[in-house]
C-alpha cells in the first residue's frame, strides 16, 4: 500500500508542501513545465535548490507579472505580512470566492484537481467566515498573495494526483508561538483562521517564535491527510524537503516521505469464556453489545461441558490496551464466572471502500493479494428497485 507521510515539525505552508512533494516526482522537468502551464494569468513558477541547517531541499517560488510574490501567510481580511517582512505591499484590491472560482475554472488540470482546489479554498473560506462573522460568499482575499496561494494550492493538488498515495499520514503540527501582526492588530499564534482550520488536528507550540503554520498549509493538511500521529512502520522509497523562506535555529522545512506500509501485523487480546446457562437470544444480545462497544471480532463455538451439558464458547478480540474494559463488559453481559486471556499476533489486509455506479465496494489488499466485493445492502437495494435477482444485479456491476 503506497502511503505518504508528512513531517510537520516546523509547521506547514503551501509553498513548503508543494516543494516537498515536487522533490518526490521522478521527472521534475516535466512537472515544472506542467506547473507553468496551469493557465494562471501572468504567473511563473520556479523551483530552486535551498539549504537549511546543512540540509538541502527545494524552495518553491511564484512570480506574478514579473514580480515575486512572498505572501505565503495571507488570511482573508487579515494578514498583511509583506511590509513586516521587508516586502512592499501590492495595491489592496480584493478577490472573492467568485473570482477564485473563475480562475480555477480556467486551470488546465483534470476535473478532480480542479475540484480539490475548490474544496481546499472552501475550507479556508469557511474558517474565515466563522472568525469574522461574515457569510462565505462575502469573504474577500487580499490580492497580496492571491495568485501565490492559488499556485501553491493547485501545485499541491496536482502533485497529489501525480503521486497518488492511497493514504496520507502526518505528524502533529507545530504551530509556533508568540504573536503575529495583522491588519486588525496583533493576534496570537496560530492566528484565528488557522486555529479554526486546525480544530480536531493534533497541534503544539514551542520555543520558536513566529507563525509556522499558515491557513493555506492548514487547509491542505485538513483536506488530504488521512490521520495524524507518529510515523507508521513504513518502507521509505523517496524523501523530499520543502524549504521555507525564514531562518530559524531549527531547519525550516517540511519533510515528505513516500513509501509503503510494512506488513508487520499487530497484537490483540483474545478474551474467552464458556457458557451453558444462557439462551440463544441472550448470547446474541451479548455479542451485539460487545461489537457495539468496539470489539474487533466476537464469535461463538459450540462445545460440550461437564456433566455432558451442551454449551458455547464465546470469544472476542480487542486491542490489548482495551482488555480491562472488555473484561468488565463480558462479566456484565454474560453469566460466566471466569474469563481467560491470551495475546495473539494478527495479520490483516488493509481495507477501504470505493463507490462505483452507486454501489459501495469493499477492497482489501496487502501481502501480495487484492480482494474486492460489493456491499450487500447496496446490491440488495438495487435488486429490489430493478426487480432483478441479487446475482443479476451483481453481474451488472
């Protein structure tokens, strides 16, 4: 299973993410030509080698109408960082979502990438709307950084399509600390819109002062990342470093690693008890309660017990760290007087769902095999609707 892992130990910005992903592409010259043929008016994109704390990587830069744009940290209505960072302001014209959508509509990319770009912008607009108390259709983005941010977002969406990871994982996001100067005054880091976007995502501050995660970076992570946490056990095949513009005591980069999940299996607890004084309905109710509580699996085996009484062995699988909770649930829902526990090594295929022609398909793969089958409930609903047999409906799918 091909996966992408993003190390956000120095936060995330659109240009850093684009540069890191660009480094993972085999044919970089072709990709650069593609990026410069996106159809953004007057925009030129370049990648240059960059070095931070002895690490080499790439810096992603955007030139609009012959002038390099630097505002990777813009917010709608908020950020005017350029003067603070020693860059001149552009004229304060504004671009609303309608203007952005017009630009996106003319991008020379696939419909999927075009929709991905819109969805990322929608995340930013929703956050700005919530922070400022303004309807989404009235949100306006400062022209400072508009083309720059659109280029960053489009590049990332295009590179994600090119790399096509089956899952994207990321570390908790370092957001920085202190305050940032904005059009409305001095705000805490992360700035309000960024903080809104990052809700539900693990983040942390630290001793580094400055805004490490921008709204564009936060929105891209929110949209593409499957799960946040430590790096999974994976075989890494390529590493990319996307460098930021600012200098910090720590290497200012976002690291992207492309590889595959190592098929190492995991350990689960098996809890077992023998039952000879419960009815079938009572056992069935207990099994449903245990599954609803999050058991990985629950099953029964018929058995003979002492005094030749017929009985049932009930077993459940659960994460090792959850065993105490399930021991209590077993005692609660069954009549057993004792429970046995063993730890077992478990090997599973990676599972996911795809929708094809209105039917969900369950796909499982790993260890050199791939299996797929349609969801029964979806097929059954179609068979009833079309008044055909289940087998005929399945064959048509």
